[in-house]
């Protein structure tokens, strides 16, 4: 990974080690109060004085996709505004001046797309080459700044949420393939939002394609795809083994978050078929077998995972709890 060129260090002070992950690169740039764009394999993070001002990713719809997709702003009008005011970084200011968006709508849409794209940029496990473009400015301008540490906590929270739903990250990039109607479980069908995903999944569109098509959050669609897979409504890719299921919270230990029903959760205390405790002969034999995607019948029992709140402000904590509940229930 390559980042900003090292700053001059005082004599006798060791130069900091080169960052090994996107999160470390962002932390280093934040400590230097850098301004510019950090380019990576899955997107870009824009920083202003060490704070994250914008994020873009190929895996998540941007503000333009959402505004033009819902018809709030015509595509031609957006292209003209971007051409005239984007190079000066004044597009956000112009949107409010012309009353195309209120300031609150702009901030809400901007922060939503920022956190959405930043998750895919920072959670990319593949690594790759990163470069920092000093003094580069985003075309939207500065709408709201996010502390990199807060962004890192949110990325980790979302990663845990996805793993708690269905620990199978290959679903996040593979084409979404619904199972045949004859193979679908007979339990209660999914809600309207997930039914719409199934209706538009044609075996070629990925979660990112569906998010742009439907004008939804990339992370929200990714979470719904995993929920559909956990419910046995999708064909899971079988070219790699699933990640480990997060351990259950110890008895008597406060969870610190909202309890939610995880698709496929059971009240059984014994491992499901095909899963053995670590260190047993069955587990060693299972490790030597060829990996296959888990099915609903052989999943281990999943408890209602708690997601601790990491923000001290009670108002933000309440909003975070409401958001977690909506993500888990809708």
C-alpha cells in the first residue's frame, strides 16, 4: 500500500511505519491533518484537514445515483450542474441556493452515501495498491466531516452485523440467484423490500447492481441478500468456505445493544449436523473435507447477537439503536 509521502521528522525521532491496511492509512493521514483523496481498489476517500469529507465506491450508489434515480433531479440537470460547479467544489452550495435540496436533505443524503461507500472501501479484505492525491477536492464540496475513528467503528459494526446475519461474504459480490420456486422453504415469505430484490435478481446482477437499479443503500442491499440466503431463498456460491460464525455472548454478560432475531436462529443447544466443536475428531475430519456453502439445515444455532453502542451522546445512542432495530427487522 502506498500513502502520502512521509513528512519531515525531527532529528532523533523514528519515522512511522508504512500503513498496512486502509484503516491505518486513514489514521496516519488524519494524524497529519492531510487534505486530499486516498484512492484504493474499491473507491476513494476524500479528506479535509484529516477528517473524512466524502467517499465513493463502485459497490455503493452515490448521491447522484439516488437523486436522479428517484427523479428528484433530472439526469440532464445534474450533469449540467456537475459540469459547471463541480470543478470549483461548489455543487452542494448550489443545490441549496437553488432550493433543489434543503440543507437537512443534503446532509442526510451525503452522510448516508459517505458511510455506505466507506464501508466497502475500508472493509475490502483483498488489499491492493493505495495512493494519496494531495490537495484533491471533492466535486460536491464540504457538507459534513466525519472523524476517521468514528468511521472505523461504524465499519466494524457493519461487518459484525453482516457476519451475524450469514457469514458468507462471497454473496456480497456474486450474482444474486434466487432458488427455484419448488425448492423455496414453505415458511412465511420475505417482506416487500426483499421480495423486490428477488423480483429483480436474474442471476447476473450483483448486490451493487441491484442497489443502483433500485436506488437503495449498497450496504442495505448486501444485508438483505445475506438475509435471503439465510432464509434459503438464494443459491449461495460454493467456491470458498464460509467464515467462522461469531461466538455467542457468554451467559450473564450484558449485551449492551438491541436483541434481534437472526434468520435461521434456533433454541437448540447442540451443534447442527456438519459442525463440531474445535479440537474434536469430527472437527478435524470436517476440516479435511471439501468446503461447501452452508444450508439452512446445517447451520449452527445462532443467538441474538448484541451490538454494543460506542457513542457517549445519548441522542446519538438512541438513533443508533433505532437504526440497528430497523436494519434487523425491516
